[in-house]
C-alpha cells in the first residue's frame, strides 16, 4: 500500500519545522545567562591590603571581565522574556490551552536571565574596582606626591607682558604699562 504524496509532504514539512525549532532551542542556552557563565570576577582576596606585585600576579593568573556587554544582553533578553510572558497571558485560553504553562516558563526564564544580569554586573563592577586598585598600586608613592594646587583658580590669567599683537598693532593690548 502506497502513502499519498500529500501525507509524505506534510510529514516532511512537520519534521523539518521540528528540526528547525529544536536547533534554535539548542542554541538559546548559549546566547543567554551570559552573566552567570562567561563574566569572570577578580581573584578571591583582592580586597586585602596587597602590594602591586601580588595584585599583578592575581591579574595575570586569573583575568577578569570588565565589559558589561554580556550583562546588557542578559538584561535585554530578560525584558523580552517578561514581555513574552505577559503576551502569553493575554492569549485566549480556548485557542491556546497551554498558554499558562508558556507564560510560567517565560517568567521563570526571565528570572534566570535577570539573575545572570545582576550577578554579571556585580562581577564586572568588582573587576573594574580591582583594575583601579591595581592601577593605584602601580603608581605607588608617586600618586601621593602629586600636587594639583596649580589647578586652583584659573582666573585672573597672569599677564605675561609679551603679547602676540605687539608686532601687528604697534602697541600692547596687555594690562601692564609700557616700559
């Protein structure tokens, strides 16, 4: 007995759509929760009073992530998942009987993504603070000797007697009397 071609075509199209859907679903974990998986914080114990050499060793042995790109991706995906959850709740239950299950799954995944964004943000902030502490330790005593008093009051500008307009106009435009 031979199966009609329309049945074969519908089975093949269903299998193709199922394969496409599953491949997309298999990629989703790699594109989300990046703050939990890929954002690395600084080494444990970096907050202690360490010298520049120990901090540099920590930075070389366990590099950390100071970029917040993955955190922003997690935050954006969490927002989208929350919107999708609200959209699922607004569907008609007669046409979509599983809408509540989809909404719950969407809200749960939004929570996971939000947790990834919060944890990743904390790790990135700690890494930035670690890098600032390392830069201060590298400067050492030179930073404590620097004086910024010369940045005090920029006005009045000191009169330098020499004026660029003297050769052009034949007279000085400065506030000092001519000698």
